[in-house]
């Protein structure tokens, strides 16, 4: 957990199974928020979905094999979006978002930069437990740069550009 200003953000993770991505974008937080939360814009860079950015609401991404079930855990417009990600939906016995090896939590933190753009931080907790070998092998196709930022965390080069083209 890291303290940012006067707000404590528990989504800031140094967990060994978290993928962390950070970007400084020229676009303002309003535009980045739209790319993350408007279903049509999110679908343009991610997958078709029925997202409603309201804490407690459930939505699904139309995954290639089966839907990916999600629940909004936190939503603070233009600042924070956090949701669970379940790739094996339908198991009612699971109560915690990380009960299955394929479950994870995705957190987007947005902060306005001095120039009016956005500092975007994406943390995908739990994803790397099973997926890190596949992520490392996929590096060439999604331009992953492993080990940059000095912390040994993967950093994707193309995600924000795809996202903002949609918005």
C-alpha cells in the first residue's frame, strides 16, 4: 500500500503476481476515463462489454471462448476504476475475486499532470500467477518491455495508444 497525497490507495501493489503499467498521456483524465468506461469505446480497444462504471455493478467482456465476468469494486470518475476479472464464470461458491487461479483484479488510477494530461497507472493483481510465462512469450506481439521502470515489472507499450484512439 502506498500513500498518494492525502489519499491511501490500497490498489497500489508491489505483489510479485501483479503486472504494472504506467504512462504519461497528453489527453486529459476526462478522455481517458471515457476510453475506460464507455462500452463502445472500451470495446474498440479491448472487447465488447456491457460496462456501467458504478461500484457494485456487474458486467462482462465477450471473451474469445467464454465471457469474462467482472464486478466494479471501486469507481471514482476520472480518478479510479477497479474491477474483478473472472475468466471461469459461473462458480457461485467463489466469494473473493482471487479465489481461482484465473481470477484477478484490474485497477486503473488516473491523475492529472501539470500539463493537463493524464498519468495512468494500471495494476493487474493476480494475473501473473499463472499467466507470466505466456505474457513473457507474447512480448514480441504486444511489444512488452520486461524489466523496464527498474522494478522488474512488465510494461506494455501499446495499450494507451489503442485505448485513446478509441476515445
